[in-house]
C-alpha cells in the first residue's frame, strides 16, 4: 500500500481488510495507531487495544493479549488445553464478538504460539471485525524460554491476509546521513562506511555529566547513575509519591505495583531544584523525551524550564488501566470500557539516565549510549534511534566491533527484506 494517510488507513480497515502497520523507529506508527483508535472511538465503535507485555499494553492504554482473551499463563494451544482454558467462557465470547477493531501493538514481541492462540479465540468467538497489528520485526523479539518463533511464522499469519503498510519517513531526525546509517544498523548491514561514521561518534563527555542523558541496557546501571548525579545537585530533596486510585475493590496491591512498573511510573519521584528531567508523554507544550530543568517544586506542582527558556508548570496526570466489561446502560446490556486503576504522577523522570527499554517512544537530545550493555537483538538500533541528531549524540567505546553490536534475528531480517 503506497499511501499512509489516516483516511486511507481507516478506509482500508472499514472495508474489512486486516492491516499490518510497520516501519522503523520514529516513523509515526504509534501516532497513526492512536489516531485510528480515536477515529473509531469517535464513531462509537469498540476497540480492543492489546499487546503481549504489560509495558507495551500500558503504552497504548490497553490490556495484554492473555488478559483480554483469557489465556491464563498458557504459552501455546496445547498448554491452553492442558490448563483447562481451551473453550472460552461465555463472557469472553460476548466481549470479543462486540469488538469492531482489535489492535495488537509491538507485534514483534508476540510469539507464533501466542498468535495462533489469538486466532483460535477469534474463530471460537465468531469475531467479525478487523485486526490491526503494529510493530517492527527488526526491533524487540518475543521473550521465550526456547526457540524464538515470530508471529509471521504462525500458520495464522497467512490466514489473516494482512495488507502491509510500511512507514518510511523518520520524523525524529531530519539528518539524511544519520537516517541512512540508522537504516543500515536496523538491517544489521554495517560495512566500512557505517563503521567509520559510528566510530566518529565516540567523543569525550566532559566533566559535567548532568547535561547528558545516559542510555543503559540494565535498570541497575540507570538507577545508580541517577542516584549518584542527583546526590551531586545542591539543595533539598523532594519526594513525590505516586497516588493510586483503585476503581475495583477487588484490586490487589501487587496489581497496582505491577501496573506502576508497566506504565514506567516510579513509586516515588525524587527531585531537586536544578535537576534535569525528561518529559514522559506528549502534550501541546512538550514532547516525550524532551529535556528540561526543575525550577520550582511545590506540593501539587512542578515547574520545568525547557531549553528554549519556556517554563511549563506541571500538575499530576492520570495514567489509567481499564478493561472491557458488560454493563447495563439505559436498560440495555452492552460492553463498556471501565477503569480499574488510575495512577497520578508528574509526567517527568530524571534525565541523568534511562534504560533502552524505558526510552521507547522518546526523542532525546544530548544522548550518551553505553554500548557495553547491549545484549539483545536490535537493542543497539533501538538505542541509536532515540537520538534526534548525531551532533548531540555520543557513543561509548564498545567491547566488540560495530558489526557485532548491530545484530538482528536472521528470521526477522529475512521476513522484512523478502
């Protein structure tokens, strides 16, 4: 499909055609997905927003595949049968059948076995809506104990007869040469030219580390760097506890804790005046990953000065976890999305350091990538693609050569380049 306008995508979906929306980092997959969900919602249509992991689900304000389809902890159809969950409950049949659109985000993290279970449930429930799967198979692969099998390897993939829409324009960076190098790294095609380019990005940071955001592969490294740098900032420490509201009395404290982790919201946000921060969402006056500095701290407000001098006064914002339930509305039974948990916190995190995993969706300037902690396929590409410009990007000397650092799963590469 050549055109990628919102109206063209909506027209394709509304004609009953399943879609696979793909493209590299920064090409606008998330933005378009949210616009499609909003357009369906505006027409009163029901959309299930799903992903394979809690973190991916939290990013689109949805549920995990296992939760929505009542798959328990099964990892295959055989396991589903063994656990007594092969036949769906009546309420699941009603729920799935009520949906007009099912969105599965981060499809690269969905295994073939899980994708087959999804197809089974859709058939069992008589689903007659459309499916939109979103993601990049050259990014994070499924987390499995055994052999990695991607969703496209499932017999179900062909059965859905997806129309593929590939986004190509990088909205994060306007530097053509950098985008070309990024694309080469994404495809694990690092030759002499790419090697030279990446090597030139190894630069000294200078003594003041507070003006950079360090990108690490592990939580521990990011936490320790943030703690060390925050301790070095003069002034009083303010601690803002995340406020949680449970809309269902049956909600357990561990569920709140897990949602907090999935939503990438710290239980306690520690700040000082003068500390650098990153915004963690998009708004009319700031974007996800944009940098600022704390200039005022109050009980219910945090003021942040951005690099252009503008001061933004932040209040706590709500992040909600919801699920679909059958409710009686005006004496008529229908499926409605009801809130389960709402977390209230300021939409910022300390900017000294962040993990590659938690940086997804962010556009970050003054970035330092610690390449010594790259351990998963496509991780280096995900890290590199956070940068808005090569001129504000520093790479740490890797322990291996660039070609070995930029590796992707061969099956994913074969599928994308076929």
